[in-house]
């Protein structure tokens, strides 16, 4: 059974399911021991009538840093 946890801050769009962190509905990180490993992700959005692929965002960075700090984890970002 999966355990879903919402954080007090960003509770409407940031959650933990088992060892995975989701920003909105996108899996952005995985907890491994005392490390928060940022995952590569990609979404498509329509902006100004054009479809574009997004692989990073200020919101996602904010969420990653928040979770690492909140859970006292070392954040490791992919290169």
C-alpha cells in the first residue's frame, strides 16, 4: 500500500508517495537513504499557441530545495 504525505507548505501541489516526490503530477525526485536525488523530467505545455517541452522550472527547483531542507536530506541534481 502506498503512503501519500502532503507537506504543510505547498500542500496543494507537492507530495511524497513512499520514497518519491511529486510536484503537481510529475515525479521530480526520489529519496535514497539521506539523499534526495532529483530526477530528469519533461512535460509538454502549450504557451502562446505553441507546444513546448519543459525540463526545468523555478517552481520545481523551489520544491526540491524545500523537500531537501524539510526532510534534512542532501540534494543531488543530475547533470
